[in-house]
């Protein structure tokens, strides 16, 4: 779990100030940074300003509940893993949490053993993964920097690697040509035709369509 301390930030959504203060101190042993929000509104404000790798939320907070918070979160973010804390063993709430891709539903108060088990679960979820799914047909190997199509390994140039990894990072967002200039070409001024040629080469290499052109705006992954 040492890697969590070096790389991962936690958002803890909890409106019981005393419980939040004591539990946040424990979380700080394991995470690089712990951000506390006592409301859904402040939770989203924190997420706008800081990189969040994991979320732990109470089932009931001041201006909403944990499930409503996660539902709003999932409208734009399918990836940030989340655990729900609750003082209630409510099967109805648990069933509502399942389609929201929640990692666990934990009951308060947490014993020390339960806390350690939860931290092990979080560490496992946040383990670096070499293989990322692009869509049902394609995967990307972050270690070998290759696109995988069935049994075929597709080699990429340095610039193609930068572009594919940037699309993966921003997915499901659309990336504009300006964003590509800054993040792929490192602010070097490239013509729109140069960017189009990069994408054309990728489309020729990969047997199935995975880059979608969004007319007049930019590009996104066909995930």
C-alpha cells in the first residue's frame, strides 16, 4: 500500500465533522492527499480543482445522499472508484448502489480490521493496470505501448502513442485540435492537415474503427 501514499488522492464525503476528522487522520496514513467534503456541492467543487483517485462517501450527507452524489458523478465519470459508508444495513439502498459501479458498501462504525480490509481493497482497485480496454475489440498495453486487436499486436510511433494515450486519458471527452497541439505536439504549431495525417495513419494501422471525428470540434475514442 506504499504506492497509495505516493500517488493517490482520496475524496472523503462525510457530514459528521467529528467522524470525518478522526477517520481522515487514518486515511492520511495511506493516501498522498485526503480532501474532505461535508456536502455534495463541496465534493464537486473539490473534484473540479483537484485530481481525485478514489471516493469514499457516507450514504447521507447535508444536501443529498451518497447515492444521489454517485448518480450525478456517473453522468460524466464512469471511472473514479467509489465506496459507500453507511450506518444502515439497508438492502434497498444496496440494490440501488449496484448499477452505480460501487466497489463496496461498508457499515459504520468501522472496526480496525474492517478498516484494514477496506484499505487492501482500495489498494487492489488502484493497482496500475497494463491492459486498458479501448472498446470491445481493442485494448492498449501501457507497458509495451501497443494496440491489441484479437491476437494481433499493432506497433505505434512515438507520436501515435502520445495521441492514443491522450485520447484514453480524456475519454469519453472530445479532444480539440488545440488540445492536441498542447498535449501531443507539446505546443508546437502543427497544421490541421498534419494532425489529420496522424489520425489517418492510425486508422490504416488498426483494422477496426476506434477514432471518431466530431464535426468541427475534434476527436474521441469509439469506446
